């Protein structure tokens, strides 16, 4: 792709397999806290509830603390499972502490990064919690591929806000004409990048059936990025 020499990646669901690692974390912490429930039922309720609260968090409708508490509280209510606030708060702490114990990656992540690293400077822009995102990158060994890491909590705004993209571009010492964003969240990653003038590759992880538009390409797997960028 002409002019492009810097690639900005999202982390969760784009490179780091959030769903698989999160599920394994719940298996661990529910057992640790002696909570006897059907974990598959718990996860079936938890995933959509978690996505709902993350969208609310992204647009500042809930705080970080509320997200961590209510995504669990609402799930247990759906299961009609009686649990006290102290245990919910302990689970919230344990979840953050143990999430980076598991580091499964999206298929072809390392292959793609290894192929791209000789031609491009690569960076991360993520809306995740900073204490967790840094550990994920380190424990998964993904950190070795990236020259800069921009985390929303450090910047003070979340994707798709213009300021987080401006901050990432400045940190990378590059500009929109030479940069492309790759991510799985259409609103946060793709519309955010397009809004500041970057090109974007939408990894349609969630199968949303969005349509391509100017300066945007859709892929259904990471390996489809290779013929586009090399």
C-alpha cells in the first residue's frame, strides 16, 4: 500500500484472543472462590452483558469501577444466583489480576506480525485498562513487535476520540498519510481512524457485515492483511 509505513493495531479481539482468555480466567477464579455454577451458562450471559458495559464505558456512560462491578452483578442476576457485594468485588479484582495468565492469540497473529515487521513500524492503540493491557503485551511476547503503545487511560480519552489517535501518531512520529489502523471495533477503531484521515482495515471479527467505504478495507481473518500490505 503506497505511502504507508506505520501500522496501528488494536489489541483485544484483533491480536489477543480476549474471549478465549477471558473464559479461561473465569474458570480459574470461579473455582478459586468456590462458586459452583454452570460456567458455560455464566459465560453465555456474561459476554453480551460485558459488551454492553464496554460500549457504555467507551462513551463515558459508566465508570471503570461500575463496569467491573455491574457486568458481574448483572450476570449473576440473570442466573438467579445469590451472591453478596464483597464476593462480586473480589471476583472483579481476581479477574483483572488473572486475565493475563492466559495469552491465546487470534489465529495467524504471529505469522502476520513477523511478515510485516521488516517493512513497517508497528504500534498499539487500545481502550483497555492500562494495568491489564501492559501485562497482556508482556506475557504474550507481543510487546517485541511494537514501537509505541497508546492506552486510553494514559491519554484521558478513548477511541474513537480524535485526541487518542493524534497522541498515537505524535508518539510514533508519523502522520495520517503514512499510517493505517487495523481493528475489530467498527465504531472505535475504524470510524475513529477514518475520522482523523487515516486509512483503515476492518477485521470483521464479530461478523457485522459492514460495507467497505472510502479508505477502508474489510477482512475476515488476519492473514488476509498480508496481500494488502505486502
